[in-house]
């Protein structure tokens, strides 16, 4: 978040809206908390609504997840990511996305996961000083029922897509993001 804020400060816009997909949603929320009044809203793309990840995961579960990723990174990535695809987008795109993710060096990928799982998402969302707008995959949203702070999020659902909606339906996601951003005063 501080790097994003530093880059925005160097570019010197009057305001900017952090947008983050998946793990990036946490970074977008933290950027808003660091950046102050120049950030009027946050946009999280298929992020912040997974009850298994947000809020903070107990330390023993974080360590177990990290151990699994350290033991066989590619297998752990596949096991984690494959359920996030929908039938409409299975096939070559799914294989390409999984290939890209499994090409991530194991240790940075594992540390990033540990950081996300250790992040107190509930506290961060509850104390975020600006509105948080979410664009989520409808097919995966039902799993979000246990997330305690859903009332703090403005959520728009997209059908026929999985977790990588910006790659699965770029035109629809672009239009939905434009509409979300247009509502930021």
C-alpha cells in the first residue's frame, strides 16, 4: 500500500481509486487507509467476500496452508484455484491462468499467501475511511455467507464468470468497472 501511495504521490493526481483483484483487494483497502483524502473509494474485484480467507485466519491454519504451498507449490495452487473456475471458462484460459500462477516462485508466492491469511480483513474493512465497491463472480458469491462485514461493501455480481472475471469477460468487467467508478463523486 505504501508503494502504491508513493507512486500516486509521484504522479500527483488530485485523487485516485485503488483497484485490486483477489489478494489485491487487501492492498486496495490498505492503500485507502494510508493515502487519506485523495482516495474517494476502493474497488475490489472478486475479493474481500470469501469467508474462508477474510477475516484473519487463525495462525495454525496459516502455517498449515503455507506448509502445503512450500511442500508442493504447483499442486497447492491447483487445489486452491481450480474450484474458482466455472464451466463457461474452463479449458485453454483456465490452463493458461494456472500455468502463470504456478510459474510464480514458490517462496514469494507462499509469503504473499501467508500475509493475506494473516491480514485482519474484518478490521481493515470496518475501519476503511471510504466506500468499498466490489465486483464479484456470482457463481462464487454464495460461499461468502459467513463474511461478517458484507453490509460495509457495495457488491455487484457478474454471472457466467469465475474468479478471474477480468480475463474471462473483459468487456463486461470493463463496463461494470466503468459504472462503479462513475458513481464515485
